[in-house]
């Protein structure tokens, strides 16, 4: 196998390991502590096509968020917003919260919802612990438990460095084995050439399988 082929295979594997693979569904659960006037992004996701005439394939995200018993904050908001609105949200600009895409001033009761997204675009699911929800807000640390599930969406995945390292080790071992076999093959070829050179007559150039000082074809000393 030529070295160029080995290098090409290594490059393909390297690119495959480094390019994050999107998922069509995502779920998660856990506990989070959010500082006063802060927020937590639970999920960034993409709806890849418009589905106004195809509700069955529309992107959708559901969540359940509720207070932890030790939370100093007793209310919070949960929002789904477009990526553009999220940029305005974090920069303090003007943005539009879509009715039905979240829950404002929840906390005494859990926040839960299922939102269908029919338009192509990038979206963000977040928990807000600030005064964005137009309520009487008293800054305090928020601790919540959450669960979420998204379907018919693409969720970018971070690079798996453990997989990348394992692939690189495998490539290194395969390369070392290839070079060892190549060296053994080259040495074998050189030995055959040396052996053939010993049997070839310097005068007529013919190779004889017979041993002896003189060439059986031309009679000259070999």
C-alpha cells in the first residue's frame, strides 16, 4: 500500500473525528444553580426545514423545570427563543418573546411545556433568573431541577477528543506496522538482488543456477 494512500486514510479519519456529528434528537436532565440576574442555556438546536404543512415532522422540544428545596429564588422563567432573539437578550437589546414558547414567573408550580417549531432556524431553550419576565424581581440565587427532550431537530455535538485520541493511536499503530512490513519487503528484495548479482555473469550478463567460478554460457570467470 503506497504511503500516499495511508496518509489519505489518516486525513479522512482525522476529519471524521474532528467534525461534530449532529443528532436528530436530544434529551437531558440534571440540577443547576443559576446566579442572580443570570441564565442557563439548556439546549441549542436547529430546525432544518419549514414544516408548516407537515406537523408530524416539525421540530419540537418539551421540558420540565422545578425549584430545588434549598433555592433562594422562588420564581424563574423558561423560554424558547430564536438564536437572533437570544443574541439581543444577552446584549440587552430589543427582542420578541413568542407567546406559548415559555413560562413566565413560574416556581411555586413546576414549569412544563411542549413547543412545536414549524419554521426553519436556530433556537435556544433557556432558564432565566432575571427581570426579563416583566415581574417584580428580587435578585437571588436560583437552584432548579430540569428535564428536556427535543425531537426532529439537529443538535451540534462537541468533538469527542477521547475518540480522536484513540483513532490517532490506531492510525499510528497501523502506520508503524505498514512501515515495518515495507522495510521487511525492501530488505527481502535487496537480498534477492544481491543473491542474483552473485549468480549473474559479469561478461555475458546471464544468470546461472549452477555454482562455479566459470560461466557455463560464455566460459568466462564470473
